[in-house]
């Protein structure tokens, strides 16, 4: 209790203006939270080095108990100022941050937001932020399925830049415009001088329906190999009954075949996610998905038909406590080309089982 009293006094000293506003006042609050998710995956293709598919960035270790994501976070909120800082560890951080500088590989969030209107919910935020793209996040407990979809794994989980955002008075509309360093980047690639842009538009007509449109426009390569990328993420989340919910998602992207080219390589991914809540503790969920990247823009296979893969999964969840959940998922892939390595062979299919134990406070 003492530490919260001290924190409140310090915040009152350093942020006195944040405690007064013409609108509804929010007492300055500092919150601390933590999340940890352990996992075990058995891949029936049995990779000898325990590293699984190079297009998966979560739960991507075979036959070993490991930490997917450990996260500690501090957040501050007042009428006119908000800030978040979070550090992370685990295989998710190791795989997703491999291209970043060493000092940045453990940063999950580091952002500050300032309210720029007295009467409207209008903010400018800047820093390292969760991505504005996609229907799944890195926090496993918040997702319908245990593992992430191919669409989520191969689009940004995080982004760095600045955004201006507006939420309507009734909370039904959210609109933001973003200026970004790149496609899931903290530091820009060497030789890249391009600024990327994005938007997000969310409509919630009621508490059971969410419709979202997000985009990315930019170049994620060095200047001499500049190729513009255009990407759009569209999804709807529907709570159809008290027990049954579903998400329908569709991602599509286009990138120039070469610098200055008027021809583009396309990729796309439709998804259907479903969840049935049996009772307070048990839930069933499933996903069917397809990812077509024939020209290898995002997932390169160097095979005649590229990455054209159908996926399916079924998971069972059990809430041990209100803040502890145990999940088990069976998942499979089937590809048009033989791209999955098993011993000295290459196969069209891949099947694996994952379990996870997540806790948060």
C-alpha cells in the first residue's frame, strides 16, 4: 500500500496539470501487471534442432517446455496523459525481435500519449506500440485459439511511430492515422529512408459486434531495392449467443515485383475462428485458415507454387483460476508443395499438438 501512496505523491508533483481538466476527471493512476505463458509443442515431423517452421514466431519449439512470453508492464493514465512501458522475454521475443538492435529486443511497449482536445477523445501517441493490424495479439489469453493464425504470425505484432486517434463520444467509432518506421520495426533497416503510413477504423454498433479495417502503406527494404507494399486487414468479431462467438478475417497485400515496377505480387489469407463457452471453466475453439503467398513476398519457399497452405486447429481450454488458464490445441497444415521437412524427406503436411499454461495479475 505504501508504494502506491508514494507513487501517487510523486505523480502529483511531476504531473500536476494532468489532475485537472474541464471534462470528466480521471485520478492519475499507475498500474503494474505481469503475464507469463509456458508451453510445450510436439511436432510430428520431429525437427532435430527443436526449431520448427520459419514462418511461425510463437510456440515455435519442438519437444521442450519453454517460455513463449513473459511480460511485466507499468502504465500511467490521467485526463491528459497516458504512458506504457513493458519488458518481455521468451521465445516470442527471441523470434520476433531477431532483426532489432540488442538493447531493444526485450522492449514490448514504450509509448506516451497526450490528449490534444479538452472536449473530445482525441489523442496523439508515439513510441513502440501494439500493432493496429489483426484480430490476434501476442498475449495468448486474449485470443480465441491457443496458437496464432498464419495471418497474425506474418503481419506486424508491434509497430514504432506516432498516431493520432479519435474515439466518438458514444464509443462506437474509433479512427486513427499512423506514421511508422516500417513493417514490424523498431529501428529502420539500413539504407531505408522511407516513411510508412497506416490507418485503423473500428465500428462497434453494440457490445456484441466489432468491425475493423486497418491498412499499411510503405517500403520495408533498403533504398536500392525499394518496393512499395500495400496491405489491408479486415475482420468482424461477433458474439452470436452468450456461449458462441466467431471472428471472420481477411488479409490481402500487394508489393512491387521490383523497384519502380508497375507489376505487383499478391498474397492473401481468409480466416474463420469460432469459440463455444461450455461453462465458467471449459471452452472449445477452432480455426480454419488459408494462406496464399505464391510469389514468396512474406513466406519464401523456393518451390513452384510457393506458399499455398490450408490450416486447421481445435483447442480445449480450462480455467484453473480466474487468472490461470490451461489450453491444449491440435493443429495441422497442408500445402500445395512439399515444404515441411521430416528427417531426410520433404512433405506436404505438418501436424503438431501444443499445450500452454498462462497466468496473469
